[in-house]
C-alpha cells in the first residue's frame, strides 16, 4: 500500500507497508483485518492519523534535504523540524 500526495505539484511517495513493518520492528503492533471487516469510526481515525503524521514526517525530511541542496549554509530548517516534532508528538499520544 502506498500513499501519494501532491503538494504544490510535488509528488510525495510513502510506502505505508514499510512504515508499518518498521513500527512492528520497534515493538508496536498494527493490526489490520480482512477486507470484509467494517472498520469502526475509531479505527478509521487511527489509520487516518497514522498516515497523516507519517506523511508529514517524511515530507519534512525531504524538504530539509532540499533546503540543504538549494540554500546550503543559509538553509532554514526550523519549520520542518517543528512539523516533525508535532507529528512525533501526535504519534506518541495516540
């Protein structure tokens, strides 16, 4: 499963399956049921938040790399580090 977003014509690809595998390796368990399962609103909210925060973190990391390339020593990473911090706090609180 992959997630594709479009931010100002930039395509951003995130392999959600890989992220879920990494969560599992870190000791977290993410359980998905068969396709016939009807997800509750709570389950869908969790899935939505996971995807949003993971995408935000990956986007911010990519933008930090772009800033390094484009602006070298004058790069400003603060807003991207803030995005990462907010997303990590959201992941930890859920």
